[in-house]
């Protein structure tokens, strides 16, 4: 337990049990992201794998999760740790085989979990056969990727990029091919060439890949980097330079140095998502199986994100990831800031669709590091009690912190491509470290002599076994939350939010019929006395504490 000031971060509920309602399995679902390389190593090579994941699926079920999402497991040279796929129909050898994958599908089905795959459609690996054939200009593959003639530097007489577009990994997003004598576009690394979705063959091939995995029994997909799927092409086939963003946080080599008006959020992108939604819906209907979920990753402005839900004639993704809480709020954000951002999504979301909340992932600093260990339970309470789906990154249920990794030990290509002094803000390694199962060697993650990333020093106390055995713990609080959110007041209940105590307290009521819960979250730094009767009518003078943060000092009951 952390021994700072006792801050009220507590969930109050009535003691009556709520009924459950029938719906799709993913409605207001609880999703858990596994980073396969770091979850569980079964063979002692220091790298997590599919057999390791299978051995720990019961833990995920124990957490109260509905859907388990695996970060990329397909065949890859691993320059970007799986987001550079060289074969969309095979498993990366370090992780296992297709047979191992089939075993995971079977185990998920046996224990009542739904398996979701990360689908990376924007680009492939430069080692993919498609790219090799395209680079050689072979028939049928000429336009599988985005090729353009370079400009020629008048002084050096050498090829230079056709536009000023910049890579997410810094520097130009164009790479010269000696073989083809043209340049190809790569939003990410030069080893990750962008596929050309204006080529119908690419569209057909990627749909076939989705169908391939559906036939293997997956319950849906999380689609990566969706806003960058299309680029704006002029009538003559050319691309235009993007204008400056004048973002003072970005130097001239950063992707954010430019306004990405020609490389992101193009109209055709939404239509592609609608086509994929139709594919998964049709698959379920034709095969008479439960509906599949489609989630898309987009950090676009909220009005653009809303388009992913669909339009007046077509259904889109079940939801675009809501990164607002993850990307826009800081340790200094107030209760009012949270309420405004949460209600903006709820109010702008198309009627009849599902909200979602994301507080952590494999690319961003962990909640405890970013927003404070003492508020770890608070944010899990928030995540699990808001209307809509909740997405938890492995370890957040334990309130794990980032593991410090030196410049010399850094392997994340995004960080390695950046100035050394920007390591702390660029590197994704600290959030991708091995999962702590217990206090034994390598935190119980691996029996090997070395793990692919260090386990960190805090695993002796921050691990699953210790928190399971403790009288109370972050893990036990998380499990209480996942249990109660299956009740009707949370699955189907209304939301009524308020700010109290000079902006320090964010409280909301979730109600279904006569059954309700009141959530009280203290974003301040001191104890607060809250008068609930001022804002909520018809509540009794005695409320049961269903669960509370370790910091609050409250006991359940």
C-alpha cells in the first residue's frame, strides 16, 4: 500500500444485485491487450510466445475479461516488433506455429474468452513477397505499393523525394530503390512500405486475409493505424507537399512538423472500414456464428473519429479507439477536464453505438508513471464504470510502472532514430517489459538467463502472486470492478455526471431501473467531504461501499 495522504477515490453502490441482459458478447465489453513478446515465455528463450499465452489464459478469464486482444503475432522480421508483417497467413516463429495458434483458439472457446487479432493493413514488411515482386515491377504487383519517380537534385544530380512527407520514425517518408529506380512511400520505417489501397487487388487480398483468420476462429480484429490507409492523389497522379504545422514541440525531421492533410483521414479510409465491417458481419450471417467485433485504432480529432462508426447507410467499426484520456490529459488535469472529455465523446457518438475508454497501451507511458501510482486505482475505477467498452493493457490491473531502460539497452526503433536526449519521451521499451507473475527469477516470466527486455526492479512486490495473496490489492480491486460492470446498472444504465468540491471531485451515477451505483473520484490532493444529497435525489442515508482505492482508507461494506 502507498502511504501518501488518504485521498477519497471510492465507488459506492447499493447492495442489491442487478440482473443481466442478453446482447452481443462485446457490448460494453471488457478487453485485455496482451503484448505477446512480454506476457509469458514457455521455452526459456526470454521471449514470450503462444504456448506461454495459452498457459495463462485462465488468469485473463479470472480478471473478468470478455475479449483478449493479441498484438501482432504474424510472421515478421521484427524490425518493428511485429508491425512489419512478411506473411499475413503464418505465425512468427519465435512465438510458435499455426498449430499453437489453433490451441489458443480452442482454449479461449473452452473457458469462454473471445480472441481478437491485431490486423496491420497500412503496410507490410519490405521482406514480404508482395514487395519483392513490386520492387522488381513484376506483372500484377507493379502498383501493390506506392511508387513515384523522384525529383532530381540539380546540384548533385541525385534522386530526392517527390514530396516533403515525413515518417513517424522521423526523416523523409520516401526511400530510393536501386532495383526499381523509383521511390516508395513508408509512413513508418523504410522497412515498412505502405500498401496501395487504390489498387483493387490489394483490397481483395486483404479481405481474403481477414476471412482466413475468421475461418481459424477469431472473434474479431483491432485494426492498426487506420487514418493513414489512403493518401490524397491529384488528378495527374501526383502528390502535393504538406504544409507546416508550426507545432513548437516538433523539429524539422518529426512527423508532426507537417500538417498531415494529404496522408491521413482521407474519405476513402472510412469506406474501407465500412467494407471490412460488412465482411465480418456477412461472415457471421453466412456461417451462423456469433457476431465478430471490429475495432480501429485512430488518434484523429473526435469529429473525424465519429465517422468510423458508420454513416446513414453503412455500419462502420463497432468503435474507433478513444485515445482522448490517454493522450490529452496529464497529472495536472482536473476533475472538470475529465468530465468534459468523457461527455464530449458520449454526446458526439452516434445514437445506438458503443463508447470506449483506453488508458494504456504498448506505445504510451503506463498510467502509474504518467498520472501517478497513487491514482492507479482511481483510473481503473473510472475505466470500468463508464458506459461503453473498457480496454486494459497488460499490467495496468497491477498498477505497474514503466521500467527504466538505458540508452545503451534501448531497442525500440522509434527511440533509436531519435536524439538521445529525447529517450524518455520517445522510447516505448519501458511499457513493453515482461509481465510480473511472481517474485521468482525473471518475475516468473521466463526460466531463461536473459529476457528480451529487463523485468525491472519492482517485480519483487508488484506481481500477480503477491497481489492475489494480499488482503487487499490493486488486482483485487480490479476484479471487483470487472464483476460489477457485468450488472445491468453498468451494462445498460444511464450516466449522470457532476463536478463537486471546487472542481476536485468528479462523481457520476449509473442507474438501471431502481438499481444504481454512485462513483466518486477525487482528482485533488487532499481529503474531501462530499454531500451527495445535493446532486442525487432519492438516495438513502446509508450506502454500501462496494470497492475503494487503496489510497482512500475505506473498507468495503
